[in-house]
C-alpha cells in the first residue's frame, strides 16, 4: 500500500514522502496515529499544494536572508571597547556585543547564538565573525574594534 507521510517516521522516511508499506503496517500503525495518509488523488493534490507553499515560503525566507546579508556587508560594524595604553582591550569582544551593535547600527535583530567570532578579539582593529542563518546560509561580517 502506498502512503504519504505526514510526519517523519524512523526507518521509513520523511515528511511529504510517498512510500510503499505493507497493508497491516499502514492500517494498524501509520493511519491511526496520523503519521500518514493514503495515497489517493485528493491527497496527492494536497501534497503538491503543501510542497508549493513550502517552496514559496523558502524563497521568501531566502530573499530576506539575502537582504540582511547585503545590508550587513555594506559597511563594517564599529564596536567600542575600553583599552589600556598599549592598545589592548580589557577583556574581549563577545558575540553579545556584536549582536547589540548589529541591532543598534543596522536595525536587525540577530540572535547571539548564531554569531561565531573567528578568533579571540583582544586588540583594536578589524576582525571577522561568521553569522549562520541556518539551512546552509551563512555570511562573514567585518567589525572594527575602536577605543572608547
């Protein structure tokens, strides 16, 4: 019997996948637990519509991510830090400070957990950080540490 999976099922398949299973497994396990629906003409149309909506949502999200990437890479962020006489900063720059600087200077709210600083920042100058947007989309961000 062919069924369309509504949820991920271990050792069987993922969401919106059409799989062939034995009749008893479909009738006694998958269908009653709402893990799958029968592969009929109406359900095929619903599957196609769900896939079309998911594609549209993914395209909109990708356009928004590209917009954010272009705004972030337009100019480097400026992050102020307290320094000693030799140009070294007290402590180091954290991803929380970068997140706040993005919010204040660029107007975007990016979670600090998505920001990864490439090297430990303990001196003034230009440095790089990586922002991971998920789904394989990431960008490098330049930021400049200046003395306060």
